[in-house]
């Protein structure tokens, strides 16, 4: 969207806007696999402001889809807390959780066809999803507005089998937005799409946020998709491994003082590396000295990678800090 389009959208918001903030505290999730315990998430502290767009970036198996499912209340974490708005999800009764999932949040599953009733048209799927929300007292936007919001109006009367992959993803997005949720959780919404279709979906997600004010969390393994979003949180090995904001990359200090290295530095700073921490003007400098190898001074790595950019004012609002 152009800046002018975003400005127009912001002054013509619909009547239904219920954006929620998201906070996780010490989130841990362990599951059993082949007789062994596997830690999918290990102490995740995440903060998403109401009305923010955030991408969760990471390779397959990093824990990002598990985190998204927990935010949607699909299952309970092994430890830690999740707050969506003023609700702690683990404290909700079954009926309260049903209400939360029907009215306040929508989860767009990976693979468009998992989000449909296959024998209904796109319009009928949206109407069906809205009817469920209305039964619980939710206020929803008109069907035509929801279809237009995601760009699905032209094929609203088509059934699933007649849609291209890109159209199917747009239709799945319309179904997810049917109850006018405060939070949209989208799991790999651009997977298996060509570049043009991928861009259409990204534009639709940004338009949903601009026009509805909806909090949007997008899981992706694609760095190009993540780069199009205002904020990206990288998930590595079940932990938050870094953040990207407006093209700037940041390391994130966890609650236990852990600071993960960027992937490209792990080969240059092998296990056992000593990092000298020095206070410098407006921040801190990490100066590596490698035991058993050639000494790497701050002239080689420190200023270039982490040194002068790590400061209090640069990292304000960083997740898990």
C-alpha cells in the first residue's frame, strides 16, 4: 500500500475494531515424540502491541507454528502465561475459550483448503463463519466489506475447486476475517505461492491492519516475506533469537540474561569464545578473544557487528528485554 492509501484507510476505519495486545511470559511447551520429551519452546517472552503487525520468522521446527497455536488457544503451554488483551488464556474455562476463539481471535491455518467447508462458495464460507460469531454476540462487518477487504470479491461465488492457489489463500483470509477479530494469526499464508500471489497476500495483510486496526501475527520461513513486515521476531531452537525493525537487526536479551548470536556469527565465534564487554559512548562494545585461535580484536568484529549499535535507546521495546 502507498502512504496515501494507508492514510485514507486509517480515517475510514469500520465500526468493528477490537485490536488486542499479546504478551507471553516464560512460555514453555514440551511434547512427547517417540518416547522422548521435546522442548518446542523454551522460555519465550514476547510482547506485541495492540494493532501491531509482527512476523515470526524461523526455519522448520524452530517452534514458531507451536507459538502461534498457543496464542490461538489450540492447546495449553507446559509452563508460562499468555495474555491476549486482558485475558490469561490458561485461566479461561472451556466456554470462555470457545468465546475467545469465535470472537476475539482468528487462526488462519497453513494450507488454504484447511480453512474451508469445501462444498460452499467463498461467500457462503464467510457467512458461515460470521454466523458462528454472531451466535456468541459478536458484531461483525458486512460480508461484502470483508470480501473486498482481502480482494476476494471477484470470485466470491466460486467453490474451492475452481480457485487458483493465490485465490484460495485470499479466500481463506476472508474466512479468517469473517468474525472481525481483534487478532489475526496467520500460519505461512504465502507458502507455495509464486512471487506475484505472495505479494497480493502481503498487501492484503497490511491492508487488514491499516483499515481494521487488527493485530496481525504472521508465521513465515521466508526472509523476503518477513522483510515486508514492520517488525520481525526470529525464533531459533524454541527461543527468541533476534528482532528486525525497519531494516535494523537487533539481538534480544532474554529474562535469564541470554543473548543469542546472529546465525552468521556462530561460525566466526565458536563455542568457548570469550567476549569482553566494554562500556562505550551511547552503548556497549563486545570485543571477542578466541581461545586457542587467532585473537580477534574489536577492530575486526566488534564495531562492525554488535558494538556501537547495542544501546538503551536503540533497543527500547525489544521483546523479552
